[in-house]
C-alpha cells in the first residue's frame, strides 16, 4: 500500500511539474506584452552597413518609469562568434545579470550599453530587433544592416610617366601597375586584350602644361590604340576631407563615394594632381572589376628616373582602396 501511494504521489508531482513548465513557456516566451511607455534609443556607432566579417556596433539607451527586466536582441541572421553585448568599455554600463539572455539586475530603470554584431558570410541584409521589457510591457526598435562588398588595399604603388605618350596604368582587380602601356600592351594580341580589360586608370604628364593627370583609358586626353577602353569615372574629394587609406573600412568607403555620386558627376580624367589629393573613382560596368568604387590618395608626385623611360620621368606615388 505504501509503494502504491508513493507511485500516486510521484505521478501527481510529475503532472504538476509539466503544468508549471507549460505555464512558464506561456508566460515567458509566448506572452503578448502590452506596449510600454519606456524610452529606447538605438544609434549606430560604426555605420548602417558593413561587409562580411565586419563588426557593426550600436549604442543602446533605455529609460523607464519602472524597473527594466531585460534587454533582448534578435537577429534575422545569427551573428558570427563574438557578437553580443560589449561590456569592456568604461563608456558604457553593465546592468546585466547575464550577458547572453540580457537579464537586467534588480531596481535598474536606465542604462546605456553597447551591442556588437559581426556580419556572417553569404548574406545580403540582416535585421536586428532590440527590445526592452519592464513592469509595464515592452518596446522595440528595428535596425537593418545592408551587407556591402569587402575591400582591397594597395599601398606604395608607383606609376611612372615620361610624357603624354608613354606612361603606366593600374588595374584595381589585382593591384598591378602595368608598365609602358603604349609599347607593351597596345599591339593587338589575346594576352594584351586580357590586360586592357583590367586597366582602370592611367597616369601621364603633360610637359607643356606642367600638368599631372589621372585618366581612364576611354578619355579623349590620352591616345592609345587599344581594343578595350574602360570608362572609369573620377572625382576629387573636397580638400577638407582628411583620409588615411589604412583607416578605410568597407562601410566608410561606401559613405565617402556615395556622397559624391561618382557615376553622375565624375569625369574620365582629373587634372592638376598634387600631394594629398584624394580621388574617388568607380570602375566601368564592363570592366573586369565591374562597377566597384574606390579611393586613390596621392602620397608623392615628383620627377624621377626609371629604366623603361629615357631621361627624366615623373612618378605618382599613391595608396589605393577599392571594393572587391
């Protein structure tokens, strides 16, 4: 009889536990919260877009008239390992009991925290939903991250020019300086055409005008009998914009070049280059590196000598960043 009573007790305990767990699911996950009058602000620290593997960070500021229970971040695409609340900076608060589920300590009604999202590969867009839950209900803010192409950076490139007939050119797809285009790559061969397809810009020097010029192969300012002449568009960025190519990220490259509307306002050549100039460019639709935006910064511009050009030549020293 005692064993039978024990079994009945165990079954009642198990049934009670199942009901309790079911209630917990209903109340903790599936419950529909009323709209709270709490304030929730989500500001991007690093921009509204980024490339795969790049971190996009947010400043989250919350305040309520009642205690805040939790801050939840949901994403339509799970961020890479390392995504989550960043509590290492003294600039931000750490109000959490745990940093995974976003549970807030007792008696907290306001905070400012940082959240980092590392973009995974093979997505074009992701949506983040930030939600705070307090004693009165919940409030949410959504943010969308557009995924942009990654970038390649080429530093310390040198393009030499003898004059406006003999000069070097550059390909943004592989970062190669192709030397003496007229002599080496104008003759019509399959190998030369493959190079012509890649060339985005040429540097030449107009000795009569003392003018250093960056030009697209299609520009009327240069005369090459090429089978393919890419129509790169160029535009000088305002001198007030101070840029270090090493600091450019995929998202800042987008911001800087989109503001200039290069396809609409750019030209096929840029005159009067000088040290410190930053040139925005966008490649030809039909080029190997099709419709990619980039920046070229002039780091040096002076007379020089090189064996492929007789006498005094001129050299353009530059750093370049371009979308992959």
